[in-house]
């Protein structure tokens, strides 16, 4: 469906759609512009289903939409690394979440790799510290994102160096007083299953090649240990010398 130029009103705010920039299991995401302010936005549109669609499926999509929206709204004032929700609406057959827009961090990684360049080390640390803090803030209040990966971090701000987490569709709250680590594998079904199968077959830690920053190499080695119980928590990562050295 051609979307360019199509207009959409969400709770009285007019938007002009530009193009489809992403999709998930139950949603499409469009780049758009708030016509009254000119601000670039991303609009996630979730079709609940209608007509011949099975009622149970419609209900489950509606519930997933509300679960994600509730969590996003709850986190807005608590965690600066969560995508900012600018507007939303839920209608009979469709739900909308209007967010700030940016590029996915995965695109930056792929583009940098293809161009043969490397991210500058201070920038790597800046991105890493935001990712760790984003997850630490979530864990501190008992929320598990469950699908942390470069495509779920969006780069915003004037120079694109501020990160925000998206896609809280399968995130969940841990029951209070849980201290042991989760035993189930979470994450995106389908495209990640090969990776999960690969990790399941690993019997040794992955070898990280020598790197000019030994602390970065050390932190990566710890995070990629094949035994999840030996991987550091977000709290431990906050205290790792890779982040703390140079701050004193
Ligand atoms: N705020 C945003 N700015 C730019 N792109 C975005 C934004 N939100 C989502 N996207 C794009 O749309 C894609 C799908 O969004 P999202 O992951 O939230 O949808 P989903 O239906 O929950 O997906 P999944 O089925 O993978 O969980 C993202 O991978 C990203 O490429």
C-alpha cells in the first residue's frame, strides 16, 4: 500500500505519513511528520483485526498493544532511555503509538561495517554506557525487556548519540522478591532461533580478538560467556572498570 502523503489524525493531531520503516509480528511502523510542528515521528500501527478475524486473536492483539503502551507510559518519567511516546490512541480495530523517531543502532553498525570504518572508541563507550544504564534502570524496578538487541535501540537527538529502547511488546514485570535468574529463553521468535540454537551448542566461551581497549575486551568476554549464570548483571556492568575508569 502506498502511504506517502497520506494524512492521519490521532487524537486531533494531524500527521503526514512518509514511508513504512519497520514491521513486527502484529504491527507496521511508519515514518511520519506532525503537520502542526513539523516534528519527525514514528507511528506504530497495530491492527487488532476485524470482520472474519478470529475474536480471540483480535483480543490478544489488543491486549499486547495495551500491555506495551501501559509499560511505555509507566516508564516515561522513570527511565530516560525509553522511547518517548508523543501521542497514542486505541480505536475499535486499530491502535496507534506515536513516538520520537531515529535510526536503529543496528543500521549504524551495519553501515559502519560495510563502509570499512570503525566507530570511534569514545563513541562506543558512550553507546555502551547508555545501554547498560537503560537495562539497569529497568531491572531495578523489576522489569525485563526480554528482547535487547541493536535493532531495538533507536538513536535520537541532534547528533544521533542518545539511545532509546523500543519494542516492549514481550517485556514483563518480575514478581516481587525474585532473586534467581530467569531460566527461560526470551527474545524475538523466528529470526533469533538460529542464534539461540548456536548459543545452545557452545561449550566454550567465544574468543574475543585482541583489541586496543583491553577493558572493552574484558567486558565483552564476560557478557558473552556461554554459561548465562556466569554473565554479569546490569548492576555489575555499571561497576565494571570499562565504565568507571576515567570517571575519577
Ligand atoms: N521510534 C522508532 N523510530 C524509528 N524506527 C522505529 C521506531 N520504532 C520502531 N521502529 C522500526 O520498526 C521496527 C518494528 O518495531 P517494533 O519492534 O516496535 O515492532 P514489533 O511489532 O513489536 O516487532 P517484533 O515483532 O520484532 O517484536 C523496528 O525494528 C524499527 O526498525
